[in-house]
C-alpha cells in the first residue's frame, strides 16, 4: 500500500519550481494526488502544498533527500505523513461552546485530530472531558501563580507530544515565553469586533452600540495580544429587534464554526505562514 504524505514549502519565486517539485516526486515513485501553489507578488515568495502517495522510500529517506533538493531553492519546507492524526491539547475556561463543538467534530471523524488532553483553569468541564475519555487537567491561574501554572501547562503539552494547542475560549493571556514556545502551533478564537468592545460582555457592549454585524476571528497565538496571523473569520448580521442574548448566542455559533474551520485547515497542513499573514490552500 502506498504511504500518503503532504509536502508544504515556501521559497523565493523563480521559474521552474513546480516542475522541479513534481519531477523530484516522480523520480522517487511519487504520485501527486492534490497540489496547489501561490506566488505573492508583494514579497516575491512562492508557496506550495502537495499531497502525494509513495511506497519506494521511507518517510525518513524522503526527508533526507528533500533536504538536499531544497537547498538550491532556499526552501522552507515540511513533510507530513497522513497516517496519524494531529496530536492536540485543548485549553478552555468557563465558556464551553467551542470545546464542545471541537470534541463532537473530532469524535464524529470530521477533524483529523488526536485529542490528548484538556487543560482548564476551572473545573466546569471535567465531566464533558470524561464523557469523551479525554484526560482533564485543572490548573488554576492567579497573578501570583501564573508562571508556575504555565510551566505545568507546558509540561502537559510536551508530555502529550502536542503538535497543536487550541485556545477554545481560554480566557487567560499567555506570557511572552509560552507564546514563543507555542509559535506556529497554537490557535486562538475571539470575537472579531476588537479592538472595540474589549473586556467583559463584548456582545452586550455591541448591542448597546447598535452594531449590525458581529463576527469571530481565529488566529495563531503570538506575544502581540490578539494580533497573530489570521487563519479564518466570519460574520453574521444582526437587527434592531435582536436582544443582547441573541447576539451572545449567534456570536457563540460563529466562534465555534470559525475555530473548527481554522483547526481543520491547520490539521490538514493547509495553512502556511506568510509574514504577518497566512496562505491557505483550501
């Protein structure tokens, strides 16, 4: 049986990159099943994602040969096997809509994840975790214990070999140190009205101002609060007759959908970083 792989890469644009990549795979018995590419004229960078099958070389042999192939092109590249789902740790506080949605989609086979643990600074969802047979780690956080709490969180993340950390409405600001450790593998979700309506009850604040559109943003976590590279956004319209509670309910639905799409694309290796932006091969 052929083994399936996904190759993602970026490099300075030049003629012949697609031809070179496809030729490299052909020479090693690779059969391309899906391919997409993008040339960013503003930066001069080329991006590509290739899904292919190959049974002539092992994963390690492919990686070694790709290393030598990529050097003349100055490629940044990653090779992934599709035979195992992405090891994931979910983090949550007291709003469980995104957590519940992700767990249901995962168990329904809609997300290629391997959810290894749930971390929370509250106990609210330990029974939900148990119902999905996922270990639940209650790690309280205060201003005085933040450093120790984050050290414990990182221990869990590393012990589980997590390739992805999802802040599914985890309402604590991560330190710069933890953000650096999780760079490129942590996704956050929040309402997309920022920087307006900060703090508590943002949808109530939006209702008081009579907004007509509310939405959600999923992005990679960086030390710049809520300013990491955006993966997905969506909006829903509201009307004058909608109450603040209606906005909260619609906002939660939108947050769940947006986060699920972002997690799916990341776990399928469809998201490539392009500076402060992303390239997404859907």
